[in-house]
């Protein structure tokens, strides 16, 4: 085992990072099993945009609930995108409505955490953790409220 801690400097507790990655991976597996997949040069890839568009029709997020708060954070203060020339920048979210945009933001949280150098202090204190928690909330709401085949695949039934 290496003496280098991969979580050193990450502003999100490693238990939360591990849970988020596990839920995200399980969601992507469930999506593909439930037909939310696209052909990426012969490889079955998760079809996040299609899921986001469909979820807008069935995801319920009462105004006083966790899902609504997660949607508000993910769409009101969306994760930034890391550009070569200009560093971390605001970038529009994809989706025709707040639910689809929140799901797009959740995928961006994953990409930023996994690929984007979140070991450096780019954001205000607590922001990265709030975004991970909001993304986790939205992913779990999608699975819990989604079609039966999505739920069953997520739960390995």
C-alpha cells in the first residue's frame, strides 16, 4: 500500500466520497440494465441526458423536501467546469428544466471530484461537500422514484 493518501487535501470526507462513487457507479449500472444506455463506439455507456429528460416527468420534489433543496443548490450554484485556458469557470447546465439540470449537475460533481483536481482549494469552505451531498440526494431520489426496472437493477433484483 502506498504511503500517499489519495484523500489528502480533498475537502469532502473520504467516507462520503466513497459512498458517492459507489452510488454513482451503481446508478450507471442500473441505468444500462434498465435501457438507459447509448452506444459509445460499441461500448454500452449510461444515457444520462435521456434519464434526466425522463426523470423530469416522474421525479417528485416537494418544496420542503431534501430533493427540492438539492435541486436548488445544484441548479442555483452549479458545479463549475475546469477549462485549460481559464481554470474553473461557470458553464450552463444541460436540460430543459430544473430536474434535468440538477441531474446534469450531479454528473458534473462526479466528473469534477474524480477528474477535476478537487484536491486543491478552489471552492469556498464546505461547498464541495454540499455539492456531493446534493448530488447524492438527487441520484437516490431518481432511483427511489424511477421506473421499477431501474430500481430493481440498482438493488440487484
